[in-house]
């Protein structure tokens, strides 16, 4: 059966359901790495009969949760998923086989999976089983949702985000070095939400000395990223929020032989100290 890729074939309901898949997927922000964020919805007779999202690596995929909720109602239904269903055995069985076994009649895919183990093979498997497939619905939003995942697959390295606050005249601090707060409360809340989607947040020693940051999501999400400090001198304060490792883990990167007393102090506080070459 031919795969339909023309976005013009998508109905308003198709676009609405794909946006709901994206919303579902975002519930697991920061917890699925190295896997992507995926949400799935099953619709029959215009009503949602099953939905789910991938909660974390090693757990069932979104399609499986949606199929479990739909049960027999999945037969002859339409399944929406923001990322192409997998067709290979990893930590979990192939989603394509579960979809076929459930008797789903149509599958609407937001974007093709860039992982070469999948990349079109899942769609081909569904087609071979007689399932109608529509690809590319709300594709831009689906690509943005898993931008970091796609970057990692394509380039083999982590996706980095540079974050800094700047005044309208191009300054990041006052002449005395004071920098709290340039941004508004709303902007800082947006940063906290962004952190929830990240595996780690990295700062230099000067930021620790001047700002004493928390580098957490401040309650915007249950997930806090790994906090990483890069310091050649290890001239860091003995008391700061980053050493409170009961809130979130902290790693300090420094050079060999630098300030062994401070290294021991940090290790005793629960901080992981790694020696690297800068």
C-alpha cells in the first residue's frame, strides 16, 4: 500500500491529534534520553480510545501504552504517533508488530525516525501488512520536539544550548559584575522549563563564585539536570547551592593535581570530581 506524504491530505482532526501526541510526549521531558520523546493516540469513530507516551528508556514505547488502553477498540482504528514506529528489537519489541497484531487500519506519522535502524523501515513494514500510512503531519513541530535526539543521531554528539541574559544595549552584567536579575520572572521560568528537557547544565567557576546558582528546574518539573562545573583552579566557595547534592547531582571538572584539599572536600559533600585536560 502506498505511503501518503502530502501534508494536504491531513485533516484538521489529524493535525489536532498530532499536536496532542506532542503534548503527551512532553510529559516525559528530560527522562527518555537517549531515546526520543514520543506520544501516541488511537482514534475510532472520532473518539480517542487509547493514548500513551514513552516514559523513559527501557520502558514500553508510546504506541504500546496506547494499544493497551484501547484493547479491542484498536481494531480498525487510526493510530497517531509523532515519530515513526520502530521495526527492530531493542530493549523492547518492535512497535510495528504490536500495531499490526492489534488490527489498526491507519497510522498517521509526524516524522520519519532519523535512526538508521528505523528510518523508513517501520513505515515499510506497516505498508506491507496492508496498513494505510500518512507521513509528515505537523512535521515541523515534531522535528522541533526531538531536535536534540535527531542531532545526536546525525552527528554522533550531544546537542548544546547556549543560554545567557543580555540587556538591550548588549551587556550581560553591570560594571561591578552584578548580573542578578537582567531577565524577568517569566523569562527565568522559561529557562527552568528548558532545563527540565536537558540531561545536564554546564557553568564555569566564575558563575559559581559570583551567582551561587541552583541550576535546578525550581519546581517547574520533577526532573533536574546533572549540574556540571568546569574549573581549572578549583577556587570555588566551600558553601554553595551546587554542593547540596540531595537536590540534584553535581560534577566538577578540573585539571590534574589542582587543589587536592578542595577536591577531597567536594567528594565528601557528595560531589563527583573528574580530572580532565582542558
